[in-house]
């Protein structure tokens, strides 16, 4: 069956959440938004491309920072309203310079920052 990005279930803003996961370790790296153009470009170029809500433009991960994401696998969830992109991550995935955006854990009602 041929994949058509138009068949995805985008929200009212025309966006779909995309979870980036390290293709080797399985570590969840980040979540960002894609529109249909970002989905198409990601699949065509294998450079993971997102939609920047703050800038209102396409954003190729690592284009300015060098912290790139090379697409390994592109998955849809069962409802077609969320994406999982397995990537080869170069450098940090998070804009804070950390490997993953998910570095804060809540333990016994307290936030714990993992700086490892």
C-alpha cells in the first residue's frame, strides 16, 4: 500500500506530533510538530524536518546547530495522529544541549533534573 501523507490526522492547525527516538538505544529524544510538508520532506531527504510553531517555518533538525537527525524509520500510530521517527542522532537533541528533552523526572512530588 502506498503511503499518502494527506491521510494522516493533523490537528486543527495542520500539525501532527512526532516523537524522535534513538534508532540504536531506543531512548526517547524529543517531541516536535510536523505539518504535511515536513512529513514529505523528511521522507524524501531522510533529514528529519519539523514545523517550528514559534518561527512559523520548516525546521531541519541540526541545520544551524549541527545536531542532526538522520531518519532510519518512520512509523504511524494506530489512529494515524502521532508519528514515531527512529533517528541516528548526532549531538544533542534538546535545545538545552542535553541528549534528550526528557531530563526531568518527578519523584515523590519533586522535580529531579538528570544532568548525566
